[in-house]
């Protein structure tokens, strides 16, 4: 979506992945017991500001939430990025 101020663009994406690792090839020596089942949610927020001469400044925030039935695979990750792009 483009905002009415200075051509600023905003984007939001959401993904969810359900994973079932019931195949014996996905087992490791460290994990015994139930098969692994994960639900991974990814949120991505991106703000872009165009500048003259085809330059764009982008800030991005990504949050990944992995909910697993095995504690070793249960995590939350936050990633912040600043990207400067020149298109020629």
C-alpha cells in the first residue's frame, strides 16, 4: 500500500507452515520419543521510502515464531534490516 505522504510504501506479509516430521529419516540421535510437529508463523513488515535518482531506503522487521512439540525446536526469532537500493 502506498501512503499519501512522500510515496512511502508499506507491506505486511503473514505465512504459516505446519510441519510433520513423522518420517524416520528426520530423526536424530539426540531426539528420542515423539515425532516432531511444528507450526511456524512468519510476520514481515516492510516500509519503503523512494528518493530521487532511483534510490530506495527500506526498513524491514521479521518475526518468526516456531511452536514445536519438542522444546529444542521451539523458538522465536526477530530480524531487523535496513536496505539501501539503487536501480539503474
